[in-house]
C-alpha cells in the first residue's frame, strides 16, 4: 500500500480532509526546499506536491511559471529535485511526496540515464506519486504499471471540460487520488466558483473510485473550508508561491507555515 493511500485512508477514518500544498522545487532559494517541506508538514500539510521546473509549462500561470524559471536559473533540474526529496525523506519517512510536472523532464531523464531510470531513481529517493500534466491516460498504461511496481502512484488531472469517457479512462489507470482542476485555464487564474465544484464532484465520483483533491483558485481559509465539504483534499499552490517569493531566506518557511496553519485550522473546524 502506498504512503498516499495510507495517508488518505487514515484521514478519512478520522473524518478529516487532506491539505496538499504545492511548491516549486528550488524556489525561492536553490537549497531551501527540504527545509520548506518540513515546515509545511509541521504546519499541517498531509501530502506535498513538489513542482519539477520546466521551461515550457502548459498549465502553469504566471506565478508558478516565474518560480519555475527562477529555479531553472539556479540550476534545479530533475536530478536535483530527486536529491531534495531524498534529503527530506531522510528525516520524514511518513509524509507522501508527489512530483508534479511535464513529460519532457521525465523523458529527458530516461534519455540521459537509461530506460525507466526516472522511475527507479524516484522510487529510491522516496517519491510516492507522479503527476505528469501532459500524459493522457490512454498513452501511459505501462508507465502507471511500472510506477505501481515501485510503490508509486500516477495521478491525473480532471477539468470542468472532462467528459464522462475521459473520467472512466483515468479511473482505469490512476491511483492515489485524482486532482480536479476547478477552473478553466492555468494555475492562479480566475475566481473559484464553489457551487460549480459542488455540482461537479458527484459526477466525478460516478466514474472515479479514488479520492478527489481540488485545486486552482483556492487562496484563503474560507474557500478551502468550503471546498473541503465536498472534496477529499484541498490543493493550494499559487498563493503559497506568492507569499514566499518576496521573503528573505529566513522568512520563507515561517510565511508558508503561518498560511498553512490557518488553512489547517479551517479544514479541521
């Protein structure tokens, strides 16, 4: 059983919802990520989504895209991201870590290090799940199976435009949880319509048997609590990036932690 399933099953048994913060690896300082991850766990994070920097993201809004560009400029590539996870895992054997990114870095890593090297090295580093934005379910059945063989889950995005057929396809391949993108567009775009999310979740659950996390547009405790009434997990990314981008190094972990403690309290209220 994966760490993700263990964590989500445990929260469900307690009647609680998962808090999943997203941060970009290597941002805002190249060496701060493991420390930031530990700080977020201490503030109440249940699962961490860690962005893998990529030069040409298709789903990232300007906030996360800028963070990725800075991380790349500081020398953060896939190999460095895996080293960050390994450093975090050395002191935290429990909290699941999901890598979120794009096909190019994964396939480039295999090209440089050998067939299935990404899966091998991600597992060795302590990664629990992978979300590859531009991998459609019908084209990665083998990839998903190999991840599961190494104790990792393949997580997929669903959107307001997802058809019933696409949801059923995702259900055949995905494990861990699915991530419902609550807005049309990129990360950080638009204003979240909680009523639309509430209407969509029952439809998703008719086709998907996994827990459902909701992200894109969640920026405060009030919205997070509203979403948690219908979702199994709340995912927050752009707002955290905005809060830490102007902090001096010594203020990064504190800024992220203060924000997440408020969200955690709202989810548990």
